[in-house]
């Protein structure tokens, strides 16, 4: 059964407004709260899950690789570990002629898609089937700022370096192998949270705040600005290089704009 987690974040200040620059606005569809967008790779087109966690470019199924005519396998592999500690090793690749919306992406590095997690029956069955088509990550977009608006069901792709307007709540954004992450202060303790569009819930490593429950109380950003209260599921992350994950509840609550080159995470309330 899917978990229903609430995150309450009260943005400081008023008058926040949307970015004003023009953008390629791409429709999103959702399965169990997770976003999918149509991605064209060479001669193929399919709805892929958008997975901001990790440093993912593209994860492409073998059938798509054969049909696309624009994917080259490389002589190297990548190993990754899921949250349960299981290790997968997959071949690396380079995909050309990749298009999202009307945005033509430069050749994108990635990996052969491997299915992990999920369930063939029950509440997760539809998501398990949908994930078979592969995934696209932030690294595929070549530094373009990306605005996720779950209320309007859109992904807006901006040109690199394009002005994004003023009035956003701005947090410092870092990016590494674990994906995009921010540092928040919970119960007086600085914690590292990965922003993961492929996570259905918010998570917190039980070892990071061993004596706390799901209600984490008031949270601030690294600059001490209040972000309201946070709720997260307590799990064992097994030595992961982060303390928690901000998933679907976070993205459902706000418009979230990733500006990787500018090292900024911009937040605003949902558009009216």
C-alpha cells in the first residue's frame, strides 16, 4: 500500500512569483505521484520517468537501444546500489538525437536500463510497468534550468544562462553522484537531503536523528531562513552519503526550479 506523507513548508516572505523567461513547456503525466515525460531517442519515442536522484543521464531499455538507431554501447560499465543495498552493474552508453518537448539535447551519456524494486501486482503494479520504459535524469539536460510544476503537470526547460526572474525562495544547491541536494537544519542539526523526483515519499535516515519520530518539527535552510515543518518516513539508509530524501510530497507542494550551473534551488508556491 502506498504511503501518504505530508510535508508542510511555509515560505518566508510574500510576493513570490514565477520565472519570466520563455521556456519549452513539456506536459507531464503521473503514475503513483511520479512524473513521466515523452522522450524521443532516434527512431523511438516513449514516456520515461524523470528521475532527479543520482547523476543519471538516460537509462534506456535494450529494446529501445535496438530500435533507436542512435545509441552506442561503450566498453565500460557502472555499478550502483539501491536503498536496500543490492548492487547492479550495467553497461554504459551514449544516445544521440534525444529530444524532450522541442528541446534537442546534446549526445547524452547513460546506461542500459535495469528494472529494480516495484511489484507486479497490487498498488505498485502500474508504476512497475511504467518504469520499464526507462528514465531520464537532470544530467541529460546539459545545464538547462528545469522547473517542475506538479499542479499544472508541466516541466519547463530553459536555455542555459537564461534569466529566471526574481522573487523566488533561493537555497544553495549542490550536485554530486547522489544527485542534487540541499542542506537543511532539523532539530538544530544540519542534514543533507537529496531531491528525488522518483521517490514517492520523504525519507530520513533513522541514524541521523535517532530519537525522533516522523514529525520533524520546524526546519530551516542553511542560511537560517524558516521552511516550516517537515514530515518524513524513518528508514535505514545503510551508510548512504546523505541523511534523507525529499520526494513527491515536496514537489507537489511547490514549484521547484533546478539551476545546476548557478548552484541554486528556487522555490515558489503553486501557480493560481
